C-alpha cells in the first residue's frame, strides 16, 4: 500500500499542487500580483516530473493494491506520457506568468486549472479502465473549457470557450455511447478485460458500434478531420499559452489514450476482421487530416490559426504512427516513432505558442503575419527559437521534428500488417507543402521591415519557456539516442500485461452474455 | 419484472440519443442545445442500465453514477459559460456567436 | 602526420558553419574587416584542408570516413552524421571549396557597399556548409540534409535583394519548382529506404545492389520496376536542383540575386547536385536502363533547348543562365550514357569557366552601374582589360576550343554518348542487361550525340556573341557609366585570374581515370567498351562546329555582317521599322531557328512548363489558395452547429462504410 | 402488464424528449426545461423497471432536482423573452445533419434488432436479490471504482472553480 502511494506519487503530487495553489491563492494578498503562484506551480510540477523520472528509470511499476491496479497502469508508456504532459504544463505555466497580467486576467485559479488539467491528462494516459480514462478526460476538458475562456472580458475568448464546450460535450455523448456498448459486450470497462474478452469472442456488431463511436470521440479530441472544425476557432480565441497547452498537452494525452484503447483493448485479430478494421479507418483519416489541415493552413492570415491547422495536419502524421503500431501479446503497444513524434510535436507547438504569447499586449492579440514583420530585429532570441520550432514542425533537420517524421515513416514502412507505403508518400507530399507556411513565418520575421513598433510582453520566464523548448527540440534532434531509447522503452515495456489476469479476477466479471454476431 | 428484451431498451436508448443529437444540431438557443446534450447522456444511462439488467451485474449502475456526476459538473461549467456569453452578446443564440471563423 | 587525416573532414565541413554562426550572430557588431576575414578564411582553410585530404588520397591511400556523431543509434536504426572522402567526394569538395573560396573573395569587392554585408556572408557560409554536407555525407540522410540546406540557402540568397515584387516572384518560382523536385527526391529516397530495408549508407547500399548487379539480367521484373521507379523519382529531384527540362524554369529567374551568388550556386555548386547524386548512386542507376535512357534524353534535349534560347537573350546574366542549363544538360547526357567520369569532369571544368564567366559578368555589371543589357554595353575591353582577357578565356573554354578545359570534358561526354551505340561485347547479358541497353538505344544515342553537337554549335555562337557585343564594337550605353565605371579591385580581379588559369589547365586533369574506383562494375564495363564510327570522327567534327559558331558570331556582330542590318534598312525601309538597331540578327535567327525550335519545344513542353509548373505550380498555387479560402469561408463559417453537423456527417460516413 | 408499462414509459419519454427540442408552446426555453423534467421522470420510471433503484433515485435527485432547476434558474436570471430568441433558421447544413443523424440511428437500431442475442429477455432475478441497491452499488463504488470515484471529486472541484471563474461578475 505504501509502495503504491510512492508509485502513484506523480499523480498525487500534481493533485496536491493543484489544491495547494488554490489555497495559496485564497490566502494571498488580492492586490499583489499572482506571479509567485505560477512559480510555486512550476516547482510542484518539477517535483512531480522528478518522481516520474525516478519511476521511469525503474522501468515502470506494478501497483500492488488491486483496486488501484484495475484503474491505473504505471507502465513506461504512461510514465513517458506523464513526463511529456508535465513538461508541457511547466512550459505553459512559465509562459503564462507575465502573459496574464498583460491580458488583465490574472487570477490565481488559472494555475490550479492548468495543474488540474494536467492531472486529467495524466489520468487519461495512465488509465487501465475506460471509466477512469473518461473521468480523467472530463477533468482535463472542464478545466480547458474554462481556461479557453479565461480572458473573460474578451468576446473571442468566451466564444472559444463556448464552442469548445458545446462540441466537447457533444463528443462526450458519443464516447459514452461507445463506452456503454463496450460494457454491454464485455461486462467491464477495464481495458485488459476487454482485450481478453475480444481475444476469445467475436466483437461482431458491438465491435462496429464501439469502434465508430470511439473514433468520433477521440477524433474530436485529437482534431482529426472532419471532427477538427473547432480547433482553429478555439485556438485563436484562447489565451496563447492555453492554445499551446491544447496543442501540446491535450493532444498528446488524447493520442496516448487513443493508442492505449485501440492497441490494447481493440488490438486483437478479431477487430481487424470487421467489415473495415479501425486501422483502415485511421489510414484514411490520416490522409484526410494531414491534407486538409495542410491546405487550410496555407490560406491562413492569422498565425494562431495557422498553428491550429498545422496541429491538425500533425495529428494526421501521428495517426500514421498509430496505424503502424501493433500490439504483440500485450507487449509492444506502439512503434517508438509515435512517442518521439509526440515529444517533438508537443514541445515545438508549446514553444511556438509561447513565442506567440509575447505578441499579446493590453488585453489584445492580433497575430497576423504582418505583425510578425521584422520581429527578428527586435527580439532576436525569440525569433531564433521560433525558427527552431517552425523547422521542427516542418520537419527540417537537425530538429526533433525531422527525426520524429523520419522515425514514424520508417515505422510505417517497416510495418508488416499493412502496406503503408502510399500513406507515407502522401505524408511526404504534405510535409513538403507544410514547409511553405512554416517558412512564411521565418520570412516575415527576418525579411520584412517592421510595420509598427512592437508592443510585446517582455518576460524572462516566457523566454525560459520557449528557450527550453527550443533547446530540447534541438538536442533531441541532434543527439536523439537517449530519447529514442526512452521512446522504445515506452513502446515496449508494458508490465501491465501480467496484471491483466489479476485485474480480471479482482473485478469479478460475470460470464459474458451469449451474443451471436451478425 | 423482466419480460422486456434487451433490444427494446437499446432501441429506446438509441432513439433518445438521436433525438438529443438532432436537438443539438437544430436548436439555436444554447440552453436548449445543452438540454439536448443532457438527453444524450440520459440515453446512454438507459442503455447502460439495460445492459446491467441483462447481465445481472451492477457495474453498469456505477458507470451510470459516474455519468450523472460528470453531467452535473458539465452543467455547472456549461451554464456558467452560457451566462458569460449572454453578458457579452445579450443573446444565448449559438449562431450569434460567430466572430471566430474562416 | 600528427593530425589524423580523418579529422580534416571535420575541418572542411564545420569551419564554414562556424563562419556562418559567427557572422550571423555577431556580424553586425564585428565590423567589416572581421566579417570578411571570417567569411573567407573559413572557406579558405577548408579548401586547404581538402587539398591535404586529397593529397592523402592521391598517394594511394584508401578512402576514409569521419564520424561526426552517432546521430541515431537505437535498435535497428543507424543513421550517423558521417562523412566519407573518396575519389568522387574529394573532387567535389575541392571544386566546391576552391571555387567557393574564390567567389567569397570576389564578393568582398562586389558586395562591399551592401548594408547587409555580414548577413550575406553568413548566408554564403551556411550555403557552403550545406553543400559540403551534400557532397561529403556518407549516407542518404546527410545528403538529404545538405540537399534541403542548399535549397533553403539559395532561397535566402536569391531573395537577398527582395525589394520588388518581380524578384519576390522569382524567389517564389524557384521555391515552388524546387519543391516539386525535392518531392521527387524524397519519394525516391523513401522508396529506396523501403526497398533497401532501411539501409542509407552508400557503401552498404552499393554492396546490396552489386549483389543484384551480378545477376542484372535476371533481376525479377518487380524489382526491376521498383528500381526504375526509384531512379526516376530521384531523377525528378535531380531535375529540380540541376534545372533540367521541365524544371529548368527557375534558374533563369533566379538571376535576380547578387551575381557572385549566381556564380556560386547557379553555376558551380548547387546545380551540380543532381549530377553528383546520380554519379554517387551509379550502382543503382546502372540497374535501370530505362531510367538511364530517360536521363540521357532529357539531358540532350535540355542542352539544345536552353542553347537555342540562349541565343536571343539580351541580359548578360540570362545568357549565362541558359548556358548553364544547357551545360548541365550535357552532364546529364553524360551520366545517362554511363559516362559518369566524363560528366563529373565536365562538372568540374564547367565550375571553373562558368564561375569565371559569371564573376566576369559581375565585374562588367558592377562597372556599368548595374546595367545588364549587353546591347547597352560595348567596347568594354578598353575599360576592363583584365576582365576582358579572363572573360575571353572563359568563353573559349565553354565554346570547346581545343586546348581549353571545356573542350576535353565536352569531348569526353560526346565520346561516351557516341561510343555507346555500337557496343556488342559487353560482358553482361540477359534480358534487359547492358548489352540490350546499348543495343536497343544505340541509334537513339547517336541522335543524342548529334543533338549535343548542334548544341555545341549554338553554345560557341551565343557565347561569342555575348563576348563580341560586350567587349567589342562601339559603346552604346549611357555616358555616365562609361566616364565613371566602377573599376574592379584586386579582390575581384585575382579570382578572375585564378579561374582563368583553371579554365585552361583544368582540362588536363584525368578525371575519368581518377573516378574509376567509385564506379560500379557495370558502369566500368560500359566505359571500357566505348567505340563507334562516330566516336572516331567526333573530334574533328566538334572542332569544326566550335569554329563555325565563333566565326559566325564574329561575322554577324563584329565583322562585315554587322552592316547587314543597316544595309537592309537603307534598301528596305519597312524592314527598318521591324528591326531597328542591332536586333536584326536576333530577329532573323528568331524567325528561322528559334521559332521552329520553340514551336516544337512548346508543343512538347507547353503542357509541362506552362500548365504544370506555371499553371499548377506558380499560378495554380495562389488559385488553389483562393479557392480553398472561398471554400473555407463557406464551411468554417463560425457557427458551432455547422461544426457539429460536420462531426455527425463524419459519423454517418463511418457508419456507412463500416456497417 | 410489464410490456404495457414499458410502452407507456417509453412513449412518454420519447414524447417529452421531442418536446424538449420541439417545444409545443413556442420556443420558450422554460417549456423545454419543463419537458426535460418530465422526460427525466419517465426515465426514472424506466430505471426502476430495470431494477436500478439507486440510479433512479439519483436521476430524480440530481437531474430533475438539481440540474434542471439550475437550468430554470439561469433562464430566469437571463430573463430571455421569446421574441429575443429570433426565428428558427432552418439551413441546409442543419438538414444534412438531421439526415445524417437519422441514417445513423436507423442503422444502429437495425443492428440492435438484428442481433439475436439481444432479443433474449434478461434472466430473472431472485426475489431476495439486492441488485441495484445502495449497498451493492456503493460496495462496488468504494472498491473497484475507488480511483475514478476519488477523481470525480477533483472533477467537481474543477467544475466549481470553472463556474465561478466564468460566471462571477467580479473576481
């Protein structure tokens, strides 16, 4: 039991940090700036990150307390996700501390919401049970709905919150419908039990309903076309650091949760014998997502919207990683490229949004390309970091984004269960198109004369945020061995495979109802 | 008390779900749209309970419990957001809130 | 030697990067002297290092590797940032750093007054770094890194003087066309990766494919088709970078950049990347006769096509640009017929004389206050004696006069092309073996050789036309420029002189023999079996051809022929209105030769160039953007319920397909 | 008998749900909210038929008692007149959406009715069964579902913070 608490420490620490800063805010002098709360949050998240690192070094842990074990899995897969989410949350917080006062929305609750959102994401990636995952997803979503509208004096922010909320709740409906059928088919929502059930029984009609509904629900969270339409509006209206959190954190969590659900629970052979397997659906979704995202990104005038569409197209590339992955006896759940790509993508987009945050001033944000003109002459360091992020998103070596693409594509080419060559070729075409609009940012920053005086937020922590992100992006791109090893570890080391049986015995699953398929 | 086959319940649940979905798609009033989302969640609850009854185990009840809890949480935030929208636009019509586009 | 010879490669590659970093980050504060020193010295030292490494190789040592760092070394995946110095990369490195250094020195004089002097040198050094990655990298990934890098740097440098829309459009065109090419390259690379099971290292690839080469005749059809597809995709990439039909269109437009940039990028280095890449992968290309024949054909067509266009250009840099395209066509003809050594030979000599010509033209433009129209110049030999002499040497070299560099290399290529036809005793047999390649396409290669000869005639003509109009006859420009020319300083003249010397002696370097070790067995066999009736007569024919071109140019622009226009004008006044001044020849030529060629060419290439590149690429991209914009306005109209409808429709489609 | 009750409740539920989205008396959201309460009560009845006593009670308490009251409260607070609501704007996109939903529902119902396993009536429960009582459900909640249960508390906390942030006039 005590060991379990130690093993759950990343989650517990994050939870305590969230509660702690909430209290801190209550007792803080309301007239003083709330910057220190942000720093406290950063320190707390760093402690959680350290705990995660310690657990990751031990190679993932098994929870001994059975009721914990059925709900959460702390395998390297989850711990990798923890680390990524925590880093994104830390960078978001750092980017926010001086952004909030400039936007006149500096309330201490912001930080606790960011921390709780991260907690929700962490629960999502660690969940061994769909209902745990669902509660985690709701914690994250509710926090993000509010954070999106945190600049509540701005009609755009409120609009973003409203759109995200309504569509998010709508998508939740589909998720729950699918979840109900998972329960109906298997009598449980535990992923391992579900996997075991479907290994023995034909998923049949249940399987089709489940897969469809899950794809809609997860498609919404990862912003896959055609469930993507909220993304640009919400990213544009939200505070820029929060847009970074959505692009980097929410999407990472959603992808890892998706990978876990589909590869663990629905990874069996029977699911591939459905009329069309979910892999094939993701295959086409990937093509659609990256193409539509890319083309629409080209026509954007607003940098935040461009980044939103770019994040959509990246969802398409990441889906390739999902399609290429395959679970082997509960062992390898995903190709390592998927993890590396998520890392590269998450850090690059958080960093890019952190740089964009600089451009906000006095409650206003108008971030068209034109307003970037000559940015490099005033803010050399920020511009340099932005170049690194753009290069990484575009997949130009030696950044992490290039390697991420390379690894995902090689994973896809090496996949034996499906011929993914056409998918890779489409992705290559798309990454060529992508270079255009990423380069546009660089051209405007470096090659155009500034149109106006820059009114930017000068903030050291913000600089640290994008500086750190840029550093990691470059280091991971130049010296990727360690990161690749971690990704491989996250992809393969899955101690929960052994606990599958124990989970089944704990939950006391009744015999499945006899259903005949079709 | 158990003569009704599962498929009837599921059909009823699916019809309710469809009604809720159509409400979300067609009504302009944000409050009514939100009510429609609540309908969708209730439809899911009905389906869950029907499955639970069929299997004779209570996991479905627990799941329904969680859904009710989540619905309550969403209701609080959602209504707060609608209030906020009303404060800005003096309207709760969804299609009046469309400044972010293209 | 106390210094490990391997680490020389590190110096060669990373010194220019260091220079770029120093100049790029601190150049503004360092002052011009330091910027100049850093910019030139880094490349100069790299050249010296390359020279040492070359001497090492020349003394009979084995080619060597230098591992910069283990980039990816995880599981089954090994990609290293590793450099490889063999005969081919040695030659390329020498050319790149040597010519590059001279151009750096020239730039000191040429760009002296530019306000972004430091930025220019930073870009130039960065370009050198990328180019050296391209030629020295020991695997496809490093080559790709360099490939993208030179593209990016060239975009930055073409756009260096982006002040008006026309130049911006040129940059955009270069960008889009290069994207098309890069796209082919990337696809080819991924296909290769797929086919070769993730192997990216050249040596490993070579051993992999030479296993198959042994049974080349019996290569299964599927593999044979795959290899052909890979080669053709890579060739599309080569076309983009090396400005071949139909992707040549960006190069003439790219002349918008500063002239030394044109000399460096658009003559000596980047545009040769395609030739280098194909030579580097000769073991692969030799497995696909179809791809080889395609390359040869495209090369020959490009050579003649660009040469005919070159004749009517008035802009001094445009003439040189089309001449570059045409000469690159020769190189592709060379690699297409398996004469890899000859191609690289021509690549090298071309780097010398074309860099010389570009720098010479730069000196002329500089002197003429930015005037680029050769018909507004004339008699410049009086003003610029050294430029004149060196320019003349370059012109002679490119025209193919015996004794000068261009003659030997062009000769080698045409010899390769002509000799391939009658090969019968090639050791490799079987369906689609080399003998079939030589046999089936024999007649075709003879045709291509003749095409090459005609192109050589055109080359001699338009180059001497350029030379005579610029340096002889009467001055026709504005007086101010004549009275106050910007005389080139030593920084500009010394590179010209060095390059002039190289343009003469460069032809005596036995490149084909030097490169023999890097060729795969089939390629060597092909080279050894060159012989045909045409190849015996080739030398006298091509000498004659060059002479005809030169004499014709002299006759029409300096000699008695130049009076023809006025003669006609006085007799036939109507003609005067059509052909005023000196345009007579151009018009005549235009009507009689260019028009027919262009009619054919346009029939052939209208579709590709205008529709595909201009239409879909340059003009189509904005159209697609506009259409997408209109569409997005309709779909993404801001209504949250429309977004929900999209989700539901997505759901319905899923249900439809999955039920 | 049982079937009669089922049909009454089912028709009642569907009718009152439809009344939420197509209110019989104009477009006043108050009527929608009242229809929603009715629908929830019918649903609670259905839950009782499914021997889900606890959930039925929660349904009435939380949904009808708390959530709909909250709705009504907001409607009153905003004091929206029905003329403020504007006229309904049927658009093509909405029509497409309705068609898509109809299609999906029909296919799903087709699935459900086709499946033979689902056509079986459920097994009878013993008369002394504790199925669906507070005790058994609570037992599960505090054992197998302890982690999500605890997490729900965080969720509610986040929702409270969020509601305050979004709705409070002065922070």
